[in-house]
C-alpha cells in the first residue's frame, strides 16, 4: 500500500535541531531530528529524490535489530512528492512501543533496493 506523504514542513521546522546526510552524488539529502525522547517526534525530510518514487523505511536499533515500518501487516512505502521531497514523522513510543534509548539510524531505500540512505539520531528516555 502506498501512502502519499503530507507536507509537514512547519512541524519539522519547530521540531528542533537537525542533522544532515548527503549522498555521494551531492544532490540527495535527508535531514533528521538530532535527538528526541521516546515520547517526542522524530522528523525525517528529504530532497533531491525522483518525483513519485517509492521509499521503504526501516529503523535500526544500536544492537542491530531492524524494525520495519508496517501498517495492517503491510510494509509501508512512502511516495516522494512531485517536487522531489518527502517528510515522515514518527514517535518512538507510539509507532514502535518498547524501544530502547540509544543511537539509532533509519535507512530509506528505493523500492527496488538499488539505492539506500542512512541517517543517525539519538533517542533518550
């Protein structure tokens, strides 16, 4: 099931400090909230992607455990907007109950898995 991403730029702008990740090609960028508690939102925003491309998202725990974003048992695919951008937010305790604090990373990949991008952030109690 594809979900069209909503523009959450205003919410992202007030979410706090961000950390950036630029790919080797220098054109595609993903930003994420630097740190949050288990009850605060973590925002991811990307630019420079192919419009209408599908992206999968997984969260990786510091011990290497991988959490896939699913809804109703189906892996979610986020659709890049017509302008090549996307915005995705999650709240650890709501979207993935019982997560442990630590330095996590999220991996976004194209649907075919040919390209992936990773961004790191800290989750605290």
